[in-house]
């Protein structure tokens, strides 16, 4: 496609969302957290809405970590080989 190659990475799926993926770790592509979530939603329809609300805000009980550093925005940049950890707080 256009716009160069998207970064590819491993994404940790929290237990409550594994009914969508059937796997703990999945591969996804994107240059930002938002793009990766869109990629996941294409393959696992409905999963993004469990993490992001109607106003495109991260839901309060969901945390995102890029290589163990917490990310607070959907436009947080991602690089090839990064790990995105999605954690659902109780």
C-alpha cells in the first residue's frame, strides 16, 4: 500500500478480550496505537469498542503500555518490533 510499511508488533490481549482473539498474543500492524487497534478490529470485529469509547477516548479501565511504558493517547507512535500490552484493570 501507500505511505510506507506499517510497523509490525506483538500485542498482549487481556483475559476479558480473549474471547475475540482466542489467543494471548497476536500480531498487529500500525504506526500508532490507534492504527494497531483499527488493525485488530478488522480481524476481530468489536474488540476496539471494548477499549475505546464513542468519543475515541481510551476507556478508564483499560491501560496501554508500549515496551512497559504507559501510553495515554491513541497517536502514541509505534515502531517495528515494539510490544503493545493492553491491560484491563478490575
